[in-house]
C-alpha cells in the first residue's frame, strides 16, 4: 500500500486523451483520482498537488498513468521501469 507521499500507479501505461486548445486541465499527480488521468480532489490528505496545464493546440495526447514521468503530465515511457 502507498503512503501519502508516494504516488499510486493508476495504470502502467499512458492515457490517450483529446485535448482542446486553450482549455485548462488538472492532471492527477497522486494516482488516487477516480477520473484518471485528471484530478478529482483525492490528493487532499497527501503531499501531492495536481498539475495545472493549458493545451496549446487541439490534439490527441498521451498523459502519464504511472505518475513517474519526468515530463509531467505527458508520458515519457517511465512505466516500463516501474
């Protein structure tokens, strides 16, 4: 089981999502959200905060599901090593 300072691996692979240009999103960094890969406030009792980002263009993106990426919120393949 994970403690409040360790992210939960929501899934070992990215989430394919359609982003809308100019729209602001909140990526779940803790892995506890029931609305993966986006925040639902489940980080409340942890040291985590969601990552706020605005899509620069409308496109399909692959957001990190393992929560170990160095390119938050985007997948960098870190799930292959967790």
